[in-house]
């Protein structure tokens, strides 16, 4: 039924390249947005600086992070299907870790909305810790994909 979606040769390499580009853009946002939250915590509610952070956070999330996340899922799913990776143990672990990255993205989206409404409830130390979660997940994903331990 979906045989026409199978990738071979150059087509596979193009999709793989687009997947990697998408992952890099998504990870850049996942690593930068919590850092913006740290700085936003340090600014006075209603100040010009706070309003500037709101714009930066919204644009980062909507223009870069969310589209990059969607393309990561699309191109990654396409490669999984083409490789038949759904039956591989490493692919199940990777998929679980990518779901956790997606959940992290969703939490950041919620926190951004809290800042936008001037209703942030977390101290900057919380966002410093939250900043480490995507890093740990990324390291685990790279190891799983490259080493394929199972």
C-alpha cells in the first residue's frame, strides 16, 4: 500500500540530510529557549526587556522549533519506514527518547505561554535544570543510533 514511499539511494540520502538538518534546528531551540527563560526570570515584569524576551521566545518556538520538530518526525518516520526499523530494538529506544524530547518541547511551550501572560511560577534555577534535559536525551539518542547496542 505504501510501497511508493520507500526510499532508495539518493532519495534516502536526501531525506536523511533533511532529517539531520531538522534535528539540528530543533535541538538548537530546545537548548536555547530554557536559557532565554533564565534571562527572562531576571527581568522585571512589564519592562521593555521582559517584552523583548516574550517576542524572542514566541518567534523561536513558532518559527523554528515547532516546524523543525514536525520535519524531524516526518523525515525520521519516513526513514524508519523505508529501513523497516520499526522491528529493531534500538529504534524503539530512540523513538521513546524522541517522544520525551517532544514532551520537553510541549512543556517549554507551556512555560512560554506562562511568561507571555506574566504568570511564570518557576525560578531561574528550574530553567537551568530544564536546560539539561534535552542535552541528556540528545546524547542518549546519538549513542543509540550510532552504536545500536540492541
